[in-house]
C-alpha cells in the first residue's frame, strides 16, 4: 500500500467532489502521503479528465470536419436558399433541402403518432400491469427489438412489408405509410425503456394512496401515474423522435426516394438521411459539399433534440 | 346511480387494460414476426459452406466468410479502443468530478454523441479518418468512427456500475489508508466489472449492426482484412447491397439471420454475465 | 489500465505510420500485383467472375472489384484511385477530354419491363419517353387499364439510367415523383409484384417474373441487339487513364478472351463484343 499512513478522521467518507485524496485534510503536522504518490494521483486524475473530455472533443471534431467539408455550400448558395429552397436537383445546380426537411418531419411525426402510444402502452404494461413472469418474457423481447440492426429492419420492410402494402393499397408499396410502420416499431424500444424507468420511479406510496381511494388500476395509471411520470415520458418521446429523424438504412429501403413532397401516403419520397446515402456514391464537387451540408444540418437537429431533453428535464424539476 | 358509475368505472378499466395488453402484444408480435420471417427464410442458408465460404460468381453465390471476418475484426478493434477511454472517463465522472459547468458540458457532449445519426458519423469518419488523416478505407478508420459511437454508451453504463458499488466499501478502503486511485482500481472497478463488461458487450452488439458508419470508412470491397489498414465489407453492408441488388435473396436472408444471431449472441452474453454476477453478489 | 491505453495509442500510431509508408511503397512502383476495378453495377458480375477466374489462373495477382456506379467508376480512374473504371454509359462531353482510353467489352440492351399481368405488350420509343417523363401517367393512355402508372426509376449513379435517359428521353428530365431504387434487382422485384409498375433494367437481368416490352416493333433478343435493330442498347466500357498499364492489359485481354466473352458475358445476359457483333 502506501509508504506512510495518512490520517483522515475515521468514519469520514471522502466524497467525490471534495478535495481528492485523504491528504492534508487532517491538518498540518500529521504525515501526509509521499510526494510521489501525490503527483501520481494528480496525474491520474488529469488523465481521467482528459478521457472524459474525449466526448467533448468528439463533438467538436464532428462539427469541425463535417462542417469544414460542408460549409462551402452555405457560402455558395446561401444558408437561406439552402434551407429554404424547395428544389433538390443537384445535377442542375439546385440545392434546396426544404423538401427533404419537410419529408423528414412528416416521416418522424407519423412514426411518433404510431409508435409513442404503442411504446408508452408497453411501458405501462411492463411497469403496472404485467405479472412478474410475463414481465420476464416481455422485457427481454423489447430489449431484443432494440438490438436488431436498422438494416435488418429495412430489409424486412423491403421484402415483406412493401409487397403487402402494395397488394393491399395498390401502387408500389413505397411511401410514408410503410416508413411509418417500420420507424414506429424501431422507436418503440427506445421510448418504452425510458418511459418504464420513469413510471417505476414514481413512489409506490402514490399508487397505494390512489387504490386506497377506490380508484381502479386504469384510473390510477391515467390520472396519477402518467402525469407523475410526464417528464420522463416526454424525454423518452423526444429521444424517440431524435432516433427516427436520424434513421437511414431502414428508411431508404422502403421510402422510394423521390425528391418531392409526396402527394399521399403511398407515394415515394426522399429525406435528409436518405438523400446522403443515395447520392454519396456518385456525388462530386458541389454536390458532395451539399451532402456534407445536409449532414451538418442533421447533426444540429440532433443536438437540438438533446438540448430540448435537458431543458424539459430542468423545467420539470423546477415545477416539481 | 352509484352502481352505474361503478359499472362504467369497471368497464373503462377492463377496456383500458385490454388496450394496454394489446400494446404489449403488438410489440412482442412485431419482434416475433421479424425474427420468425428471417429465421424461416434464412435457416436454409446456414450451411458450413455459407458461413466459411467466399462469395463468388455473378450473383454472389457461395458464402459470406469475409464479411463475418470483417465484422468481427472491426467490432473487436472498436471495443479495444473505446473501453479504456470510456472506463477512465466514467471513473472521472463518478469519482472525481465536481458538479459544475465542465461536467455539464461533458454530459451534454456524451448525450450528443449518443444521438448523432449514424450517417453523420459515417461522413465524419470519411472526412476525418479516411481522407483527412489519410487512412483510406480501412478497419482502423471504421473502428475509430465506431468508437465515438460506442463511447457514450459505455461511459454511461460504466458510470452507473461504479455508482452502484456501495459507499461503505469505499469507506473501508479509505479507512485503511488507500489513496483514491488505489480504491478505484483495486476495489471499486473490480466489483463493478460484470456490469462494465455487460455495457461493453452491448455496445459491441450495436457496433456490429452499424451500416452507415462503416460503409464510408471501411468501404464495400469483399475482403477478409488481416491488417487494420485494409478495407473490407461487413455483414450489414453486405446485407444492404444484397437487398438493393435484389438478385440473391436467399443469401440476403442468410446474412440477415447470421447478423441477428450475432447481435443476439452479444445481448444474451451480456445478460448472462449480469445474472451470474447478481447471483454472486447475493449473500 | 493506463498501460493498456498507452498500448492502444502506440498500436494505432504504429499502424498509421506503417500504412503511410505502405502508401509510399506502392507509389514508388513495385511490380503491381493488385488491380482495382471500380464502377458500374451492371458490369460488376462480369468483372467479379473474371476477377475470380483471373486469380485462379494467376494466384499471385489479385483483382479487387467494387460496384458503385458508372459515374463513380469514371471519377475514380480519373483521380487515380482505380486502375480500371467500368461504365455502362458513354463518356459525357465534359469527360471526353480527360485522357481516358475506352475498351468496349460487351453490348447490352435495356429492356422496359412491366408486370406479367399487364396487358400492354408493345410501345413506341416516344410513348416510353412520355411515360418516364410523367406526361402519360395512366395506363389507359397507352391502351392499358385505367390505373395510375407506378413509375420506377434508377438512382442517378446508375449507368443504366444514364444510358436510358440519353437513348430514350434524349436528355429530357425524368418525372421527379418516380420511385428511385438503387439496384437492378430491386427494380425487377418491385415490378414483378406490383401490377401497375413499369421500370427499365438491363436485358441480361430479365427473367420470368417480369415481362419485357417490344419497342418500336422489335422484341429484345440477343440477335436484335447484336444486329442493332433493338432501339435501346448500349456499349459496356472499360476505361483506363491513358493506355492500360501491364496488369490492367492482362486483365482486359482476359475479359475479351473467348472464355469470358462466350461464357460469362452470355451467362450474365449480355451480348459478346466480338463474335457476330457489329
């Protein structure tokens, strides 16, 4: 162990966040740890700090590299024209991504409308309704759903779902409807896991009080628990939204990829994410730069989602 | 009057619970449908020739071994890169950090990294590692890009694992005169190891299924890489290309099944470790 | 823990350095044993089979083949990333001055395909153009049932799309509302399942699940392609920057040899460039 014994008061825990190690806190005159150990501890501490900052470095680097490769398009076309332009026809010099933004939003909102109730329902099921044995079956199933790679979802959508949609609704089977179904299933595990956590952290006493007043289970869930877990559930939904808007592989195989706003839910459309994966193989020059520009827009959108979650959480805590 | 209210209350309750059951059934049903469909269509493909053979011919007949090797290689390398950094970062956040602006920023950054759309990460890898540093399409470029994706996941699970170690264990250690680092390295981390390992394995499962990140950093050439500087094609990319070409669907199903089995394997291993450690912890 | 991290950093550094020196080694021109062939997804099957057979005959030589689209293939041979760029379309005017040398390796016809249940069997080139431009959007406009046309297009990276656009649309614009699919097989499987769908694929990939239309009175067969009577056909190219380097030449000669031309090219559904060709 150490070469000389430090002497903190027994029973006084060294809290993380206070001054680091039991050095000197017991006062002068008592022997402290050796200088070598002190230096080593300080070096280690800074090493860990550096590692923690890798995350920050990562975000900065992404901004740096993708932004550096993408910003020329903003300079050339103008941010307003880029974000607000409605025509994406790169081979003719049109770089407006408004259509893509609208399409991404359409896909995401629809997926949420389908997926959020499904997910929250599943979360309520796991937290309130299911017996322990059923829970042991369903929760692993939800986690498994989270683990399936998005390309497998896309493949499934392509070979099974799309022909069914085509057969039932006519047309080619591509379009918003198919995308909504696939995306909804994909975001269920994300939203359900966090919602379930939120529901579980509501103290049992509240449930018991509600039952004691004669409320049925559903009344308890609807009027007491869900409102109490509201912040967590909203967080979950925002997270699900972020996941949906950033999804590429599952969407590109069932969306049909036409760079227009679809007229109907069974018409092909292109989104911010699928435009990159479709065009990147052959894009050159300004086109390539524009795709990096789209990537930066996507990155900023995802960071806005993260910031919103923090904001909602903080507001929730203040309101109590 | 009262009994009518009670009937309607009970009726609503039953209906609502029915709907909730329905939600759970739909969710599980969706999983079951996807898995069953892939298993039924892919199981016929899982012959040793398929798993260990190379693709050849006009329509990629044969096997998919190079893609399996590429996947395992890049996932392992990404794990090796991420794990030390993530663990040390989590140690900092859990043991040393003072709540303040720096920690807030770090957490915000970690959350942002976790939410980055994978295609953006792929373009980042292309711009930074493949073209910027000049690694070209290679396993190492893909592993570095993947490690940024895995970092927040492992950081979070490790931090939770560390925090789950009871305080009294640390007190005992400090009471015996250990320094902080000694406590962390010899007491806290070993005790948190099962959970940490679980987190690493789960994130590896995520990395194995990544398509968009790898396609722009490792390329699409059929190759069984030996050096990390070589390109390769991983299983998700192979699946995507097979699906897009649409010519050899049986091979696509086989690839999908193997991929799902691999990810399942990661998940189940992680659970098994947690369950075993929980049993061990019970006194 | 720290040691492991140090080791990881050192490992990465060593590998990065060795890769850079490896790059230098290649540039100073050791005898080339690896050939990079990039480009058209249509030509990909031929290139890959030929690469396999070539490697079987010359075990010390390797040919790496990637299918990313004709445009990407041309770009990569221009900027030196590949030795050979394969393309299923001709060079654009602005590409003609880049010093590329063309070796045609096969003929290909583009078939317009519809679902087998579609009663329409034959169209004129101008009708096809109007359909794909979006001017005609209902099957009854060409003598079919009263159903909206499900238009299926290829992605812009596709040489097949480029060739189709040049030959049929005369440079006109595709209907932007059309579904854009990134692979030949996908076009085929979508058309095979949807009764109202119409698309175009290389004749070599037509099978019993779809019906190929007669265009301007000529049905697409190997004979009508070879003698030029089928209107929608094109040349498949191998491009090199300047004359092919020794290894490229060996590979190209191999692809032009009868072993590949009569067997592999035919098996892929294309028409050999030499025997019986124009």
